[in-house]
C-alpha cells in the first residue's frame, strides 16, 4: 500500500514539475541541394552566445560565432584557417557618425530594423500562413517555404522560447559578418519567424537557391559556452 502511494506521488509530481530547461539549444540540420544530400548545418543558442556552422564537405565550411554580452561577432573559415572579428559598438558608432544620428542605441536598432523590413529580401522576409506552411515572396514568387514544428519532442518550454527570442534579437541587431553561400540562412529565418510566433522549423526550403534545411535533431545541453574548435590556429583578417 505504501509503495503504491509512493509511485502515485512520483507520477503526480512529475506531471506538475517544471520542464528541464537547457542552457544551450542545439539545432542540427541536414542540408539538401534539390533532393541530393549536400551537407550539414548546426545552430547553438544560449543567453550569452550563438554559433552557426555550415559544413558542405570539400566545398564550404564556415562558422559564425556571436558573443552577445561582449558585443563581438566572428566568422571563421575552416578551409582557409582565417577569421574576421567585428565589434558591434565600433561599427554602430562609425555609422551613426556618418549619418549624423544622435538618438539612443535602441532607437538606432529600431531604425535599422524598420529599414530592413521596408527593403525586404535579403534583409527581411515577411511570412504568411498558407495550407499549414509559412511562405515568403520575392519578386512575386513563393520562394521561401517553412514547415513549422509540430513534433512535441521539439517543442520549446516558455523559458527556452524566451532565451531563443532574446538571443535571435540580439544577434540580428549586431549584424554579424555574412556566412555566405546562400542569402537568408536558418538563424535569419528563425528571427523572421518570431513575427509569426514560431520558434524554429522542421524544414526551410530556399527555392531561390534550391537548398533545403531539414531539422534532424534538437538537443538540450547543460553548458554555458561553446567556443570554436582550434580557434587559436586561425589567422585574423582585417575588416
């Protein structure tokens, strides 16, 4: 009788216990060129950094690393063993001076975002829901198609959604160096989708470049930082 009561109590408590929240979210994507497997891509997100890897074997391997607290973003080229580092505050100060902007950093960020939304692709995409998908147009064609997350395993807790939203907003405001290969990569799309209250996707189809990013796994990691492997071997390039 006591054992049955103990089991019942454990089950009851587990139903009301808060969900384990990750320090770092790790989205792992498979990349397809048309229908052919092309490579992999990874996006790590925390409240202190974001890291995005695009790895196309024997062709392309770059890493974007953004330190959200330090206001510094870096782009590593794994083939050339080089990297570029950008200080967000220095860049903003230079631009503000050029355009004689006297407002606050928040006002400046809002101006940049408003300008991006007005100009559209590639700086901003507006998605509309259509037949269970989210679609963005460019030049009159439906070229960016999102399949939302419906699998409960990949649903985020409220705290994880808040962490992801804050990190994506900070990253976008910092305007890190471009990874390249195609316009509008997964971290950009995830930021644009916040306007539709979406936190990630199971597939992103960029028809302009015929590339697909399919979510293969979502890991919740208990660690606070995730630096670029062998970063000390990279040669810094001036910017």
